[in-house]
């Protein structure tokens, strides 16, 4: 049975990463069925409760409540929605923008390459957090704008790495052969170059998903992400930071959840890199 | 050597100035598609519509965008960054008051990141091929998954709340006053002959600096390890071994010299990122630097500050990159060929 699986599915890292990501993904999709409470339901008589298993805990609030008496577990589960939406759409968007520019720059070279390279330089001189904050000021808060801001900030990650790879591939003999046979530029890029760089692209997307989760958490931590009525992990951290002496548990749960999500994406990315990259030797893939 | 390096540095500087100019245009564009009205915000709520309109004209907001940009640019070049809408103070003064705190934080964090990164890289290289390697490798991925954001909060929980050994708010104990001077607290307190303030400042910096330092060290570790592995494939290492040199000597005197170059270049890039990373760490630790100023300004839509602080961040990153490139040119003779 296990022998028919493709090699990348046999890697322990990939499997571990997939399991973690799948659990968080399922939480996001089935949040209304999994969450014991409405995430915005305030319970002002039982605020800042510790988890159920500690002294003073309440069984109906398994992980305790925040400063407004909202159920921490339910907010974590609902928070997965924003995190996963941002992870998926922001990373795919950044990939699309960055990869298209990288293929153009790496394949054609010359002036186009220099122009795109300059644009990357300009972006690189902006610290990512600063740029995303400024963009959020310009765009206004909301899920769509968070995704847009991350795309606009992070396309350079794809562009820089991929451009170098495309330049190497574009100089290979089989690419010249394709051109000699009469392939158009479009066909050469889509049929010959994109498949060769696909493993790198998949790895980068997986790592970018982890980065997107962090950026969203940071933006919602400073209150510049989704509106206050949408539960997000960063908001939970900000709330817990204020009441850290009253209930340190509240800070622990969202921190661990964010860490778990990022760790899952990084494991997945690292595992895929090892199994999909043809240059890595067999022994390094385990 | 100097005759080949100076034109290269000149070129690098010209590029940096050009980039800064583009950055200023981008900043201006992003912030001027805003739905908020800076004129209305700078007036008391009782102001009439006519008064606000007069203010708009006074602030030049009725002019076309390119003209507004040029006016702003010429003011900036004359050192006039405008007045903060929220703080009602000159923006340049606000930025200059907070910048030293951030630089102090960034430099100390970078030192910690470099030391941890280089030591970690050597350890990772040392255990290659042994049974400890998978565990160490896993550890470095684990470290890579924890950004400064999470380290900061984790340290607050562990050392601030649970163990209660280190402070995690501000730059000094609440009863101490900032000594006047350069704004670099470690320096000012010593110059003022106040070891108590120095010690308090050090204690307040330990957690934020380690949070940033640890977060930025794994990349340095991994690059140093892989460049060491590459260098050890070279013939001159085999030759050194044949000459009977000790492994320690080969590593320190021969391999490290070449392997450290890509690592240094990476550290330059990392320093730029780390400088941006201070923003969040400052917010978490209520550390009164550029980052807290920025977040306050963002929350209040205080445009003059956002523009100035945005530019300040880019300027520092560009200065860091230029210095690192220059340093790299001096260290790596291969790059001097034009």
C-alpha cells in the first residue's frame, strides 16, 4: 500500500505538516459546528476565567474566557478562518504576482529584468511590517485588504528566488531546443520552464503561508487587520497582553496556536523541498 | 584597492538615493488615496465647514497630487516634516527623539543574533553526518517557525510573569528619569555617571533584544553551515589536511575565512529585516522607539508621522545595506573586478 504513494507523501515532515495544516483547516471550515459558544458572545459575569482544569475554571469554558467573557476555545476555532483565508489567498496571490514577474525577468533578461530587479530593490528597502502597516492605513481594515496588503508586500520573496532559478533553467540546452523547434516564448515558458521550477514554487508557497499567518496575526495585534467583530488570533494576543497578570493562560493559547500553524506550514515546505528538489540527494530526503 | 572600490561605492550610493526617491513617491501615493481628511482631523471638532476648507487650502490639499508631492519633498529636503496632527509637535523632533532607542535595540539584537547564528552554525556543521544531525536539523526548523512576535510574548510569559525576574515594559524603571543626552540610554547613563540607570536600561533590554536576536539567528546558522559544507569540498582544504594541520586550525584559519563571506552578506540583509522587526517588539514591550510612534500614528491616521517614520525606516535600511555592501567589497577581492 505504502509503496504506491508518491515519494513526497512518504516523507515524515510532509505528513506531519499536512496533518497539522489539515486540523487547522478543518477547524476553519467547520467552526460553527465545532465551537461550543458564539465567539462574540459576551459573558460579563465570568470574565478572564482560567482553563477548566485549573482552580476557578468553568467546564463550559474549556480554555477559559477573555476580558469580555468570550469563550477562548471558540475564538481560537473561529480565528482559524481568518488565518487560513489569509494563508491561502495571500500566498497564492503573492506567488502569482511574484512568479509572473520572475518568469518574465529571468527568461527575457536585459532591460525588463533590470526594471523588475529595481522594483524588488525598492521593496526590499521597506521593512515588511512597516510597508504592510502603511498599506493598511491606505486601504482601510478588512479581510480583503489584509490579503491585498500581504500580496503587495510579499511578491518579492517569490520574485527574487524564482528569478535566479529561471535564469539557470532558461540557459539549459533543452530550452534552446524548444525554441529551435519553433516554440513561441509563451509556450517555452509554460511548457518547459514552469514545470522545471514547479517544485521550488510549491515549496515557496508553503513557506509563504506560514509567513502570511504571522503577518495577519501582527496586523490584528495592532488592530489593523479585520474588524473587531471578526475573531482573529492576533486580537486575542492583544487582549491577553493587556490582562497578562490576571490571566496568563489567555496569552498562551493563541501563541501556541499561531506557532502550531506556522510550524505546520514550515514542516510541509521543508519536507516538500527535500522530496521535490532533484538536486537534493536521496539520503537527505528522509 | 581604493581606486577600484570608490567608484563602486559611489554607484551604490547613487542607487540608494534613487531608491529612496522612489520610496518617497510610493509612500506619498499610498497615503494620499486615503479616505480620511487630514485637514478636518487637525481642526477642533467645533470647526465649521468653511474653516476646514480654508485649512485644506492652507495645507495645500486642493492642489494636484504631483504638485503636493513636490511641495512635500522640498519641505522634507529642508528638514521640515510637518507637524503631527495627534501630538501637535514637529514630526522631525518626534522621530529624532525615538530613533536612538530603536537603533540601540536593533544593534544589540543584531549582536545577539550574530553570536547565536555563528555559534549555532558551527555546531550544526560539527554534528553533520552524526546521529545528532536529524535532531539538530529539526531544532533549527523549529527555531525558524518562531518569529520575534511569538518569542517576545513567550519571554514575557516565562521571564516576566512566571519567573518574575526581568521587567518587560518601557526602557527604565518607572521611578527613573531619562538622562538628557544623545538618546542612546546605555551611553547617556554612563556619561552621566549613573550606573543604576545603566543597569535598569540593560535589564529592560534583555528580553526584547533576545526575542529579536533568537528570531533572526536560525537563518544565519543554516547559511553558515551550508557554506562551510561547500568550502570543505574545495581542494585547498584537502591540501591543508595533507599538510598535517589540525582540524581546528583548518576550520578557523582556512575554511571559516571563505565560508563567512556569504554569511556576512546575509547578515547585512538580516539586519535590514531585523530593523523592521523592532517595530513589533517595541509595541509588545511598550518600548518608546520608532515602532511605537509608528503604531500610534497608524491608529490615529497621523499622516505626517507615518510618512516621516516610513522614510526613516527605509533610510536606515538603505544605510545598513550600503555599509554592508562596502564592507563586503573591502573583504572580498573577487568583487572588485569591474
